[in-house]
C-alpha cells in the first residue's frame, strides 16, 4: 500500500476535492483505494455521502476500533471523520507515541489496498503530524496567489522536522496548483516561482464549477460531470501520480 497525505495548513486550497477525486480516479483505474478523513469538519465523508455515526477515525485514535471503513464501491472505501476529532489533540496530549497512532492503524490494513489517501484539515497540529508520519508521500495543493510561497515554506519546515525524527523516508511527491486561472498573470508567476524550489505537478487543476457542485450531489467528479474540465484535470493528475510509481 502506498500512502499519500494531502496536506496544507492553509484552508480552502482544494485538499478535500483532491483527495476525493484522486481517490476516485485511482479506483476507476482498478486500484483498491482507502480514503481517510482526518479533518473534524468531515468534508470528505460528507461529500461522498458517508454518515458520521459508527466507527470513525476518532475511534482509531482512542483505541476503540481499527480502520473499518464504509464502502462507496468495490474499489473505494472511506474511513470517516467524526466531529469529536477537534477535541482529540487535547485528549491525547499525554499519550506515548501519539504521533504514530495512524501509522500503526494503517499498517494493519496495508495488504487490503493499493493506495491510502489521507485528507488533512487546515492545521499543522497532531493529526497532520500523524498523517506526515504515516505516509510515504505528500501532495501539497496550492492556490497560486500572493504569499503562497511563504505558506509552502512553513509547511515544508514541518515536513523536514517530521522527516528527521519520525519518518525518514517521507517525500514531497509534488505541489499541485489548484483553482488555476490562466488569465491571471499572478497565477502564472507564482506557479513558476514555486517550481524553482519544489517539484510541481505538470497537471494544473483549473477553476471549474462542477468541482464545487459535485459534493452537494455526494458524487465524485467522474460520476457527477464526466465531461467537465474538472474530470479531465483530475484524470490527468491521476495518470501523472501513477506514472511516478511505475
Ligand atoms: N478547481 C476548483 N474549481 C472551483 N471550485 C473548487 C475547486 N477546487 C475546490 N473548489 C471548491 O472550493 C472550496 C474549497 O475546496 P476544498 O474543500 O477542497 O478545500 P480544502 O483545502 O479541503 O479546505 P479545508 O482547508 O477547509 O479543508 C470547496 O467549496 C470546493 O468545492
Ligand atoms: Mg478539506
């Protein structure tokens, strides 16, 4: 199983949209995919119509259940979040090895999946550190706007701290430019500045209203609007990700 964390402490940059649609894209190509909702807002769970009652990632951290996901289809499973996740960081403050709880839980299911995709919330707290510790690779979605570079720098500082102490082999698979609008000159210059410092995916995700509508129908973009620009972009991103593991 290859585990990919979708991380950016900045809010609203397309982390959840990317987790859902890369997950669905990989599942469509025959890969067995586990989506992990690590955000107390539970946007990923809700945007695929997964209820928050029952076993959740909260129970994983509290030791009351393992990864026991809900099935969207044969190839796509979701381990839901729960609203209590927001209290978890305080509850775990004195637990030994609390940065590794997610890693240990995912190790138990590593033979059941080809990919696990972790959707992080907009924070650099304990849950995000768990994702960085549990994953092989990181995708950083980014809106190319003013000061975007500073944001990536502070996030990658955290990645390097985790690499030193908790997860020596973790790597940044790529920065993903999202909500791209080629008419905006700033978008272009930020994208090229970032690429001087970090690997950037060749695929840019363009602004596309279907991507914003799909969660209200509780569907991924390939089911909601298969001919949309959003479906095209996430399809080529999926291929680009797969090509990095060939
Ligand atoms: N390419 C896009 N074009 C248009 N709208 C988009 C696009 N990507 C995401 N959105 C919309 O922008 C909003 C923020 O996206 P999303 O929830 O994926 O971000 P996030 O990084 O997960 O946010 P948070 O930090 O709160 O978890 C959502 O309403 C989503 O539907
Ligand atoms: Mg989100």
